[in-house]
């Protein structure tokens, strides 16, 4: 991974500083509240994929943000899936539970004025650690005064160290969020070098970027049945040669992804390549195939191969 431009421009962290703080922070919340968007904003590079459809994030992604006196290590969790009981959803729920082990603090993200039973169930998962309630998407509120009774209700019901209204998308109040969060972290030297933004491999990030494009560029008919596998990843003198497969459930879905005269797949691959080139800061040669694997979301062997377990 190339050094992050934004972090590079900040003062290098002072490792000898006795009051330096470092902590692992879980970002939790039900699907679609904006967890991945928040992580990407905080870290300043695109690491976790986002889309309008719930359930885009299927893995734990660690984003790292290093300031002069603090290192924040974020784990983005897949949305807690409460409805369907497929092997994929069970694996995702286990992933949420795992990402909560050993965290120093949690951010419970909710969507502006909503706090429902799903939010409560997610909250139960983080009962053991200090947490902040992050009220996201406040840019959608026409009247900010609506926030006060909402905050009063929720804080009457549950104990949070603090409640911070933000907009991840419009970059509102994120500095305040980090300042408040810092207070919850233990005094400790940094764990990662100051210019590192993730501990995920390039291979993994490439797969995530490609999967994001499939989600973004397809209608409702396909995305939940899609996964991505990197078949080959070679770095030659600054050029990355990547061969990837998009895996679907049915041949009808394969046809939709490929599109008329292959146009859809071409757009997906081009956009994914552009994002990869930006993130890796180098040229990428990307070749994408579409393959049919029937029932993959319910087959635990396939899930293992795809890295869900
Ligand atoms: P996740 O499932 O919790 O990770 O949610 P995502 O980060 O994928 O975001 C879900 C949707 O909410 C996307 O369409 C985002 O663009 C949108 N979103 C995220 N943050 C904000 C925000 O602060 N304001 C508004 N209006 N939309 C947001
Ligand atoms: Mg997400």
C-alpha cells in the first residue's frame, strides 16, 4: 500500500509521547446506516465499499487513522443480518460477534432520528465496552431541533459515553467525533506505522472494489447473489496484473452482468480498474470473468473458499 497522502501531510506521530493513545474501535449498526461511508471518511481513502443496497459489506475491514497523539484502528462490521437465515448470513453474524472481541470502544451508528429494535439488538452486542452513539445523516434533517428530543429519549433508555450527531457524507462533526472518541482510548504507543491506512491486503481491497462496482451498476435483480474472487494477482515493475471472477448463482444473472455485447461487464471492469489505480497509485491491468456457481450463498464449502469463514 502506498503512503496515504492525507496522513503524510500531518505531523508524524510522536511515539515517545507518554500521553499517546491507541485503540481498536468497532463500528457497528444495522445495514445501511452509513458505517462504511463513515470509516472511509475518517480514514480519508476508500477502503470499505458502500452502496445504497444494504449488506454490501461482508467482511471486517480495518481502517487506520494516525494523528499526532492518537492512533485510531477501526473495524467496520457487516450489517447485522436479522432477517434471513442462510449460511452466508450466519457467517456474517459470526463476523460481527468476532469483530467485537477485544475492542476498546464502539461506535453505534444510527440513521438520523431512527432507533428501533434492530438498533437495540446491535447495541446489546456491544454492551461490554464504552460506546458512543453516532447519529449519522443529519444532513437529511430539515429541522435540527428534532435532534434534541431524540437524544433525550435514547439516552434515557441506554447509557452512552457521549452522543455525537454527524454527517459522514457531508463531513459534518467528524473532527468532534474523533476528539470525543480519543477520550475513550487507552494510553498506548501506536501499533501501526503512521502512514498505514489498512491491514487488508491489496488483493482483498481489489476484490472489494470490483464487488462494489457490481453492486452499484446492477439493478435489484442480481447483487445479493454475487461474490468476487481474485484468481491471479501479479505485481511487475509497478504494473498490477489482476485476473478476477465474479461469481453468481444462475446463468440468467451471468447474462445480466455481462450485458448486451458485453457492455455492462466492460463498464464494471473499467470503473473498478480506475478505483484500483487511484488506491494503489499505479497502473492496473484487470481482466474479469463471470462464473456460475449454483447455491454458493448456502454452501459452506464455497463460503470458506471465498473467505467468509
Ligand atoms: P452501511 O451498510 O452501514 O455500511 O452503509 P453505507 O456506508 O454503505 O451507506 C449506505 C447509504 O447511506 C449509502 O447510499 C450512503 O451514501 C448513504 N449515507 C452514508 N452516510 C450518509 C450521510 O451522512 N448522509 C446521507 N444523506 N447519506 C449517507
Ligand atoms: Mg457497510
